């Protein structure tokens, strides 16, 4: 038997088919040139049998399907808590981006949108955040007004030169279906994005273009399918360039590497480490309004839905003009809060200065403060990595509370009671 003590972040590389573990690792040879078992000293003791090497001194190449068997064993450690396997749903985000790109490339729009000069994305929850993420990625490029609309209503200015994209994972979201009907009455162009349901049926009936996305996921775990096809719709409308495609592909590769760090219950995993520090507190997330607001919204929502704890967010510089004064009275509760700062190297210099000043002010109040700063070659990579970080953070908060992250019983109960009200 050969025992390998593997530091995943240092020794693991990826290609399309395999996990490649460098020969530069600590091992003890107790047998011939065959590995009958691996022991990965990450957090769990995991054994994989029947893997053979041609030469013990070469890099170790593990097929991805074998690695995923290992990942499944990790997830089974939490199976008594995570009964619907949110672990896998979050793990799949890098692959979902690639799958969503392939869906986007196949989008064909049959109707005429040449006169469109305003765009509304209608959605709720995970579908709406997809619209927010798109705006973050294209705001410096798109030349027409772009709005994300949550709720039942649409602005009075919606007309026949407005495109309303109705995004509902189930296809049955009450608010989005109401917007769908109002958009038709207003004469707007409509495109649907859904797995099926009423929205799918109504798009077919009205000969509207629609994008059908994969079913079987929790809506909040289908994030890639909520924002990537939107980018392709805008591309096909000639509202943005195609530069996002290569950047999403490279971001997916970066996320794939981070996955093998973030999914481990070890202090070398920053998402697990932070979760341990904040899970028994009320997290308050602060982000700048220009770059990271949508990431703050996403992470707040994930902590609430997956972690099942309250979490709030605000943006600066706006909070500098009001909320900052609230950190004065009720100081006896301050030790129940955790302040989380979302940062990026590309932030406006004045916003960075504001953040540093407030950070120091909060230190004087002895507040618990944590900064999440992701490194990467492009903003897209850093931004999506920040979102991925938040997904795993919310997952580990749930596990620490021994709470299944998947069910959203209060949402289901609310919908059930609303269905009885005509």
C-alpha cells in the first residue's frame, strides 16, 4: 500500500479529463509500482481502490470520474444533514457555466428585435440575481437602459421598443407571470427563460422566443443557467460583444481549482474557516455600489436560504450617509454581529479609502470584521469566485447548524397559503 498525504491546493492540476497530482508530494512506498489504495489527508480519510500507476515516480493521473467518486464519499459524510446533496449542486457550478455557454451558443431568436432600445429582466430570487450579475458584467459596455425588475409591476414607459425577458426557473413564479401578462398588454417584446411550467406554455402559445434551461436543481443552485444565457441573448441582439465567452471559460477553470479547496472541511479552506467564526452571529455584508453589490445580494440570499440564518447587506458609499450612524447605540448587541467586507482590487479609489476609514472606526468599537478579497486575472474571474466563495460559506454555515441547506420550508408554506387566496 502507498499512502499519499496530499495538499490539494499545492499539488493538484486539472485538464479536461483528469485530476493530475504532482509527483512532488510526500509518499511512502510499501509495495511495488501499484497503488491499491489512496488515502487523502484533507479532512476525511477516503480510500479509492484499483488505481494503478505505470511508474511510481510519475505524476499521478486520476480520471475525473474516479475523483468525483471520492467527492461523493466526502458528501456522504454530511449526508445525514445534507439530504438533497446541496454539496454536489454547489460543486457543479464550474461545470454548469460551461454547460450554460453551450446552451447560449445554440440560442436562436426567431422574432425581430432590431428596434429594441430598453431591456427589462423580470425575475425573483435566483432568477433575478442572474439579471443582476449580467448587469455587473456588462454595465461598462451596454449602450441601452437595462433594468432588473422584481415584483408584480412594470414601469409605465414599457412599450413596443422594450424587451422584457421573463426568467423563472420553475416557469410558475407568480410575480414573473404577472409581469409577463402586463408586458404583452404594453406591447413589449417578450423572451422567456425557464425549465417549463406555465411560462414555457405561454411562450409557445404566443410564438415568443424562449430559452429552455435544465431542470432538477434548486433555483438558487441554477445560477449559471440564470445569467449565462442572458449574456448570449444580449449578444444575439448585438447589445454586447462576445468577449465574455472566453472570460467565462477561463473563470470556470479557476473555479474548478477552487472547488477542491472550498469543499473541504478543513481550516485550509477559507470558507469553512469563516463559517466557523460567523455561524452563530448575524452577518452584515458591506460592498461597494459599483462593482460588488450584486455579489453582496447573492451571498446574503445564500446565507439566508442555505444557512437558515438572518443576514443583511448594504453598500458604500450610500451607507456612509446614514447607516454608519446606527453603530452608536445598542452597543451591547454588537458582539452578536459579524461585519463582512467584500473587496476587489479594481474598486474606485475613493470607495477603497472610505472602506479603510470605516474599518478602523469599527475596530474602535471592537466589532468582529472579516474581509473577503479574491485574486484573479480578470474581474469576471474574481467576481464569480467571490460568488462561489459565498455559496460554500452558506453551505458550511448550514452544516455547522446541522441544518439541511436545501429545503426552504417557509417559502413553500408562504406559496401554499397564497395559493388559497384568490
